[in-house]
């Protein structure tokens, strides 16, 4: 009986860890069963994430939040947003830079709002915040449909996250005719969204030390800069955190993208790191000469799938096969290929794929998917195949003759 209970606990811990990796904010009202499992094993999960990734797990009676702190030497928030853009709804277009700015301004406005607010009032506060001297170059008036549509997308994302609860009205009426909507504000969830390594004063000091350069790269570096280490244990702990976090977050960890310190540490500790990840999540390590990929046999821990059904998914798979064989191509060549694919597969692809210019969107979608999965690198107009893309190369089959007895 004890072994059965231990196995059940282990399965629940894996389920809870996977749930947090898919959605770092688990709410009791949105996913009650998942929330109960995660909260039941929160002590084990909190200890694992603190020891192996440096991430904090915050648990209360209504929500569980995994705070994934970015590392200065890893991918930046801008890079992640570019490869894995937010979407308020699955069918919505990915978030643009303007939508991200509006999302941040909306969060700032909600910090000072009443417990209940309207979309119209929120839009007014966003416009006022955008006029601050520190935000020179950012202007919003909410007088045209495009700006209202972008703000509505940001609001829908906040509704999905649980920051806002819709009481009356909807965002579509606001976009189309300037209508309004009413929301309740959950300040507990709102306070859990921000994840930074340092407070405003330290960030300001870091920006000031850069000679007055206030570009987004400098600000992000100041946000996530790591303090100096003074012992070997501290250095090794940070290396373990960075490498474990990258294996959990990145589709592929290539050795040539690591620093010399990270590569040396991984050479000695790779077996321990991948074993711990496998025990917690059920991911299976695939170790190659070029790097390591933690593969999900259940195909759940990803926001991008390859291959995928539909016109875009099929086109991506065909382009991946070509790139893997040719080791790369430019965008012009890929567009020409897609035009041919659209004719060859007209029976199965959507009709609009054969319209003039349709290949541009299909190619860009395919490149974004392949780049987000760590399969290609984009250098201007050139698309360069990375080693992991070779799994999609199709070789000519070799038929060997043999005796009837062998067959």
C-alpha cells in the first residue's frame, strides 16, 4: 500500500510541475482540480524550483504563481516576446509592440484604480499615463479603431489571467462603436504578475551607469543583472540555475550558445541535471553532439507544435524538409517554394493560399515557428538551418536485395 501511495504522489507531483510549466499562474476559480493538486504538492515543488532554477513559488488560498526570473546571460524578455508572442485568444493575431506597451500601461493604471472599473475609464487613464515625460515618443488617443482594438486585446489578456473579471458589456462593442464594459479588479492576482530581479532604484542606478543609454536592452540588463559571486559554491549554484532553467524553457540548448563556464559545468553535471528534470516533469533527454533537448512524449509543454495540421502547419513541415536538406535558404527562395506547394496541394490547402502574395504570410509564419522551436536562425533575408532541423530531412530510401529466407 505504501508503494502505491508513493507512486500516486509521484504522478501527482509530475502533473503539478507540468501544469506550472504550461501556466505559471494557476487560479482556484479557473482550474480548481489542477489548483488542488499543485497546492497539495507545493512544498516539494517550491524546494525543487528554488534549488534547481532559482524560481520562487508563491502559494495562497486563491492562486499559485511560479515566478520565473530571467537571467542576464539568457534570452531577454524582448527575445521571448518576439519568438513566443502573447495572444488574448487562440484565434487572435500575436501581440505587437504597441499591444505590449498598452498592456503595461493598463497594469499601471489598474494599480491605482478602484476595485471596480470600466473600460472607458481605463482607456482614459492609459492615455494620461502615456503623456508622462518619461514616456516620450509614446502617444495614444484611442480615437481610431486600431488603437481601441489593441487596447481591447490587452484587456482580454488580463481577463484571461484573472486580473479583471467581466461584469457587464464586452470589448468588441468598445472597438466597433466606442461602447463600454465593466470589470472587477483582483488586486491579489495583479500583484503577482510582476517578476523582476531588482527594485526601481537599483534599475535606475544600472541605467545611469551605462552613460545615460535608456534603450530597452540596457533596461532589461539592469532589471536582471546578477550580483557578483564570491565563492565557488555560489558560482556553481548560479550555473545550475541557468542551465536547468534553459533546459526547461528552451526547445534545444546548443553547446555553442553557452559560455565557457556553462559548457564546462554542463560537461560534468549534465547527467544529474537531466535526471532531475526527468523525475520532476517526465521529459526525456535527447543528447546529441551539438546540444541537448528535453523532449515531451505527451506533446503538452509547448506553445508551438511541429508538425501541425492545416495549411500553415503543412507548409512549415515542407519548408523544414527543404531547409534541412539545403542547410538554409533566403526568403525569396522560400516564397517561390510555397507558391509551388500551393499549386501541388491545392486540394488540401485553404483556397486563399493560391492568391498572389499569400506566400509572404505563410513563409513568415513558418520562419517564426521554426525559429521559436530552435530549428533555424534568421540573419537578415537568410534562414540558416540549425542541427536539430536535421530530424526533418527525408532521405531517399535504400532497398537492399536479399534472399527469400532473409525476407
